[in-house]
């Protein structure tokens, strides 16, 4: 998603979250033997308004630039986007990106230059591999209701992959009371991604808990889509996000009905293709 004002190469050279930056970020925010949970409150995350869309751009993207927010490892972009009824984000190009979508509300319609159009309802997940280059668009499939979706980019481990699309429809029941894996390198029952990265979603009732362990040389991004919860001892509210640097085990305890997403990525990776500089 974006209005095409910056090319993939411009984004990669100016705002790539390189392994060196990850190491710097980790060193600045943790003492010897201490674990980092860097909380980002909803009000701190960049907001963008376009009339027919509104967005929260968590990392540097399009015209938003912040050298302190350039992603985590190969997690390069993380956007929370809303489109008004009937809105259409026109076709636009990307390359060497795994474009991942999670539908929160409404009807998400996808179109691309491969002719693989599709529709997803809340809980649906899509990966579009924009390796050697492709065009895609996002549309609100309803003429009367708004639509909300998360779109994030994970940089692939291989350059110039053939463009492709995979999507799966998951339900609230699938993720109720647990962390449901929806994206991973293994594919199969989850949407495959060309990187050693995974994503999980959960729908929690008040007083329910989930736990997750980040390994050595792993990091993650937790986003509270809705509700209120405690992350270990820290309270999180709707729109809050957390960077986590492993090794660490986290516990998420719901205080209200909660919807969340958790992304797990390596801290060390090799940028490829247009991101290699």
C-alpha cells in the first residue's frame, strides 16, 4: 500500500532495518542480561489521513520518515489501514517484498497484475510475493461499511522470486483463547512466507492468558488490535505495540476482550534484491 511516491530502492537505501541497526537498537535498550520490552503507545505511532483512508504507519513508510522506526529485522513495514465504503487503493508496484495482509473488519478485495483477484473476510490472511516485481491493489468490497486491515512487509530470503499469491480464511473460533499461527516458512496449514518468520493471532476473553517464548537472536512485534491486556506487568490498551528482543518469554493476560497479532522474526538476516543496497 502507498501512493508510489517512493520506489522500493529508495525505501531500501534510506530506511532499511539492517542487522547493524538491530544490534544498535538492542544494545541501546538493554543492559547486560536484561530483556527489552519496548512499548509504543497508540498516540506515539504515526497517523496519516487521506479522506477516503486513515492509517497508522508503525515504521518508516512512504512520506513518513523516522530513523528510530525502521522495522525489526526483515519486518520492514507494519500498517493498520482503514478504507471508507467503496474505496479503492489503485494498482501500485513493489519488488522483493512479501506483502502480508490480515483482515480485521469488513470485506477485503485484492487485485493484481497476475489476475489472481480474491476476497477475504475478518480473520483472512494473504501473502503476495512481489519478488521480481508486480502490481497490486486493495479495495473495500462493501459500498456501505468501512474496512480495516493490517498490512506488513517481510523481506524475503531470496531475490527476484516469481510473483505469487496465497490466502487462507481463518475464523475467530480458530484463534479463540490461543495464539493461532497463520504465517510461517513451512506453509502447509499456514500461509507460507519466504523468510524465517512467523505471525500469530489471538482472540482472548477477560482473564484468559497466552504465553510465547522468543529465542536467542529472535525479535518480535506485538500489536494490540483491540481491548486491554497486561504484557507481563505492563498494561496495554487498544493500538499499543511492543518491540520484544529475545531471548524472553512473554505472558499476555486479557483484561477485556482482546484481539492481537504477534510477529516473530530473526534479528540477523541478509537483505537481498533491491534491499541489498
